[in-house]
């Protein structure tokens, strides 16, 4: 059995193939130990069967956000112990007079300076002393350190000192993260922080994977990476920093695959789950970033460029001290959950959708969970009395505030970067995405909304469609105008060989491996680089890309080649196939209409057909208003929209301007 799994804040999603076809399952997450929901779901689906699992996990992310990682020490050059405390001069909130940076993950008493120095050319100026290392190791033992990050100056040019340190630390039998393996690039602060994050989450990821491999053979378990590809369980244990955004990355991968098949190459992905909303801009290919941050800490490894905000179905509505309505970022999560689940006592976005009739109590999760409408109505009456609003106005206000938060997130990845949202289609998924997508599209003048089949499980589907990807990089810092292209090309060869070797070790056949080459370039004097594909025209590509991004280029100015990158890509032999549906007429089948109910959209309730999406066929036209129910999600088609079912089972909504 092949299973794709995505762990969210509220639900854990499964898509599986049992030998006859693809099926889906959603279960409540277990935040206290995410592995419980995963393992119980696998046992429920597969029993004693042999399984292959690809898993997107939030374990590393939660460890950082909740500060529940390992007790970590940093070993660096003497005199550079405070690099992570100094950081960069940028402030996240420039005009906040009370702003304070978050404390480093490694406190001052666990940062150790070690003698020895390598220069920028990789030459050893002063050798490292083993006696000094042993003295530091004794302190690590005395202080109960659980994981160690090692980051020496210019180790990307010569890793000898880090390798020697690792040999000395081997006797401690704790995870050791070496910067030349995690991020062999210049910029000391980012390299150090990335290595520390890897060390900080390594023990908890190892425990999590060990728990998983009690039920799934290690060689049959793969973990989603933040870069949109998957890696083996063993590599995820060694370099867990590459899994920080593994869950959201699966959704973007799945959206990209489905969008291409449906004829939409330019997408804004909108993944609204129970706790947060993730958005990304896909303009022909997966959007990579090398300057991501989590909780304020920089991460230099490749990650999909995803913007996350604290607005989801479980986001809690409240009144602030000034009497303004706020929604999120606090979430009811899976426990206690929204009021309608039966345990929660604070109104959430999900409760507001149910109160307005946009969420159907008796069709939630295929009827697997019956929502408590009477508890929701009583809670809205109480809060409405406090706020002085009617209950309907309060519910609409909650959805409006949540939509505004998500609108800002989309503007950040589109308008603020020179993209017009009207030139993209909005791909909506996640358990709550289909209920809000049309309203967001109207706010942003996006003409088309796509809601794929099983939208609440698209991250799990994306995990199974993801390619096997390994990224390699190296700082070279050279003038390409003075270096023949053949000489530059030769620098890529060791990284390419390593990529092929590593993918072969993960079971990828040589014929299924592709190597992509990239170069990080900048004009001399600039402090940030642009990544362009490396080929015979790479110099021209740099000038053209600079012109596109910034509106100008200077072909006569000196250029620096800063980093070289190789992406080794393996195509998996098994992935969910997108099946086409048989065409039909434009009319909705009679058996697809399961009810007609009052739903509030603008000022009053409108009689609205409730449709079973599984009974719709390709070519069906649905005029708004309508509510589409299915196992993993609900799709709201408001009065200002019209929808059709395409041949792949996607709902394609046209939004009236």
C-alpha cells in the first residue's frame, strides 16, 4: 500500500492506494504527539500490509515555534561566539519603540569559542588544538548538552577543522551538525543560524522518525522537504532543517501538478487549514527562496517561497481592549477545537461559516463528525450581546476580518513583488480554502478560482507526486568575465557526481535522474544575489533577470559569480495519476442536489442548493449561489460566481468583476 500523509494543526490527512484505486482519510491530529495520529491512521488503513509512505510533517516547525527543541551548544571560532546575538541590523518592526529581538536558540553559556583559523582561501593559518576541544567537550557533558552545532569561519572552503571537531565529539553519542554539510556558503550569520536550527530540531525529528519506523520500514519511509521534493528518512534525521516547511510544500507541489494538467501555469496557491493559511506564487515553476525565516531566525537552505499567516478555520475571534474585532493568530486547534466540534468554548472562523449556513453540519467529513449547531448559535448570541452587534453581523465580521488577513498575505507575494493578481488563477485547497476563495478573488480582482478534487488532502497528494530532490551548493566568489566557461563548468562536476551518487543510494535509477545547474550572481558592490540557470547564456540571463526584477541592468558593470548550485532530481516510479472524467451535458444531475437551504451571503438569507460534489460530472455548470459538499472540504459558490466541472474533476469558478 502506498500512503501520502500530511500532519496539520487540526487534521492529519491520508491519501492511499490499496491496489484497486486511490482513497482518502482525515483524522483529528494529536498535537501532544503528532506520531500517534499518523501511526493509528496507518494501522487503520494498512493493518499488517507492506506500506510505502511519503510524509509531510510539522514536527520541526512546532519545535522551533514552541521552543521545545534540544538543549543545543554552538562551537565556533574564538571571538565569534556572539555572531548569533549580533545578527543583522534589520528590525522586523521598524517603528516599534518597544521592539526586542527574540533571544538566540543557543544561550550565551552554551556558546564556545575554539582556537584555530582558516582564511578565505581555505588555507589553515592556525591549527585547531585537540586539548582545547577536549576541554570544551567536558563542559558540554557537565551542562547536559543534547545536540551540538559546529560552525567555523570559511569551513565551506576547507572543512578540515569541522571534520576534526566531529571526530572528537563522536564519543558523546549526540547529534552533531556541521556547517560545511548543512550550508557550505558564505555569510557567517545565516550559515551559523541554519546549522543551529538543524541541531536544535535533530533529536526530536530522530525520535519522531524512530517512532514511525517501528510501524513502517525505514527504507519505505520518505519525508517531504521544504524545497518541494522528498528525501529518505535517514537523510531527514541528519538534516532536519530541510523539513521545516514540509507540510505546506506538499500543497504547493500538488497545486502545481494539477494546475499544469488543467492548463493553468500561473497560480496563486491558497492553502487554508485549521490553524494557518499558506500562500505562494507559482509562475511556471515552483518558487524557491534562499532567504527564508522561521520565528525570526534565518534559514539558508532552499525552501519554497511560502508566506504563512495565522488565519485558519480554527482561528479564534475576540474583542481587543479597544473594542475592535480580532481573528487569530491564536487557534483552537484539534483540541478543544471550534465550538461546533463539541468541546471548544471560543468562537472560530469555522463556527462563523456554520452559523451563516456556508458549512453544512450533517455533511462534514462525509457525516463522520456531526457539528453542533445549537452550541454555536448560543455562543454567537452571547458574543453579539457583548459587542452590540447582531449575531449575523458578528459572523460576517469574523469572516471579513479573516479574509482581510489572508488578502494581505496574497498581496505580499504578488503586488509587493510587481505581479498583478489578475494575471493569475487562485488555486484553493486545505479544509477551509474552498469556503473563502471566491471572496478573496473578488477582493483581489482575480478572475478565476480553481478548487481541485479532495482539496482538504492536497498536501498529502502533493507528497506522493513530489520528486526526489537533493540540493547542493558551494561559494566560489569569482569574476566570470575572467574565467572561461569550461573552467566554471568544471566546478559543478563534483556537486553533480555527489547528487547522482546520493540519489542512487536512495534507489533512483540513473535514467530517472536529472541535474539542474544554477548560479548566484550579482553586480560587484551589491550585497544580494540573483539565481539564474547556468548554461552558455548565463551572463546574459543575469542581466535580463536583473532588468525584469528591478527595472534596470548594467551590462558594462563587473559581475561576481558568488555561489554555484546543483539540483539533483529523481522522478518517482509511483505517483497518483490524474484521471479524466467522461464528458456530460451542462445540466446538474438530479441526484447531485441533496438539499435546498437558507444561506447568508450579503444582507439576507438566500435559498441555496446543496450539492454532492462526487455526483457532478465533467461539463456541469453551476450558477451561484451553491454549496458543494465532499468528504475533505466544502466549496462555497457565492451569487457573484459561476462554476463548471472540468475533465479532471476540478471546480473552475469565474468571478464577476
